[in-house]
C-alpha cells in the first residue's frame, strides 16, 4: 500500500517530436517520435518515485493510445525495479493524446492537446470507487490535471468528503480549479496564470499575485494555497502565514512538467513530515529541476538535491 496516491482523470499519451523548424505549407520531417505517459497525476507519480516515494496511480484508460500509455507507465521503473502501482479503470473512449513539437532552430515549443474522451456516469463512479479503495489508508492524495468531459465540478468536493486522515492536494484549471478551492482539500496549487483567471484585473507584479491569493483565501475552503510563479518560485498562503520562496536561476530547456514536478516535491515533502515551507521548497527545487530537462522528460533526483539548498525564503 503506497502512502501517496495520485488520481489522473484525463491522462494522455504524450508524443514529442523534434523538427528543424516549423514552417507553414511545407512537409516537415520529424525525428523519430518519443512517447511518454502523460497527464498531471501520472507525471506526479513518476516524479514521486524518482524522489524515492513510489505511489499508487489511479487513471481511466481506453483504446490503443490508452494501452500504449499504460505499457509505458508500467515499464517506467526505478533502477531498483520499482514501478508505480497502477490501478486502472477501463473506459469505452480513447485516452487523450498530446503532441509537443520542438523546433531546433528557434528553440520554440508547440504543444497540441487533443480532446479527451467523455466519461460515462458509470465510468466516473468506477473511478471514484477505485480511488476511494486506493486511498483507504493513504496519507496523501494528489488530484492533478484537467477534468475530462462528463465529470462535474463538484467531483473533487464529493471525493474529499469521503476521505478521512488523508491530505488532498489539487492541481487543476478552469472551473474545476474554482470548485477545488471550496472543496475542503488541504492544498491547491494554481500557477499565477491560472490564479489570474479567478480574479478581476491583471496579475502583473508579485504584489498583485499575493493580493489575489489573499482575496481567494478569504472565501476558499482549503488550508493552503500555493501559487507558483514560474522562474520567480512560489507564494504560499495559509490562514496563519504568507511566505515567498524564490526559485534558483537556471538555464531553461523546457518548462513542460514543471508544475507536476513541483506538486510531486510538495507531496513527498509533506509525506516525509517536513513543515510546509520546507515541503514547498522541495516542490520548487523539483519544478526548477524539471526545466533543466528537454521536452516531456521529468526532473532528475540529483538536480533536485543540488537545487534544494538554493531555494530561498524572503
Ligand atoms: N524559468 C524557470 N526557472 C526556474 N524555475 C522554474 C522556471 N519555470 C518554472 N520553474 C519552477 O517550476 C515551478 C512551477 O512552474 P509554473 O509556475 O510555471 O507552474 P506550471 O504549473 O508549470 O504552470 P502552468 O500550469 O500555468 O503551465 C515554479 O514554481 C519553479 O519552481
Ligand atoms: Mg500547472
């Protein structure tokens, strides 16, 4: 039984392509594609394992893309042979695919996210039953990624209400993010961009972000709001404290997976009994480590270890 469980309701088969340049109206030859299992919670699971905490990962899986994603997930083992414990709910529709194209000349990344399947009420109920069973004696459940069609915004609140002694961490977007903020979850991690979609006016400075985070905590029903601000690190707000942690300055290769790596670092930190600032610092080191790697490649534990002492509070 893993102590960290992740739920990915809209997982994906990630396809990464390298090209010389993206030019219109021409055939663009690509290098051989790289395939990875993707979607918020699956990435969180893979990073937790790299940081030394194998997880149980719950996800609906369907069609040939889903089977490919699943075989990549189960083949992704740590050097000691540990893989994540995958608890799969078979669904009728095809698992989503997502395509990242990296232009070598410009260094620009283009990300195409195909629409995912619509889950039926029976499939949603099966996902709920599976995650409740997986989370029975776990201490931390991470719900991450977008919500598929068919899943109502109150899904997270309903799930949180049926768990006891389990800290729930949520990283999602759009109307599901707004709903997560009143769900009774322990911690919600929007990016500053996502936070901006919840308040009036633009969030330009860090003071704007802090003000917006306080405004949201005034009506939210969660214990911790961690707003990630890319290269700036993060601002965390609880009813008792507000703190700001700066990310180390690094050479960015790809920001894909930074948020998922950050959430994994926070979950691992809390699971290991670190206090909140130290857990968020581990999250920032993991997020920053993820930007050092190409495309969909996730962070390396050695980079996280090296960067952690460079995360500063102020
Ligand atoms: N350019 C960067 N330099 C250093 N660290 C970074 C950089 N970009 C991201 N990070 C790290 O990754 C964390 C998460 O990044 P970010 O705030 O962009 O969230 P995100 O979830 O990836 O964003 P979104 O979901 O809006 O795409 C940051 O808090 C930071 O630790
Ligand atoms: Mg994100």
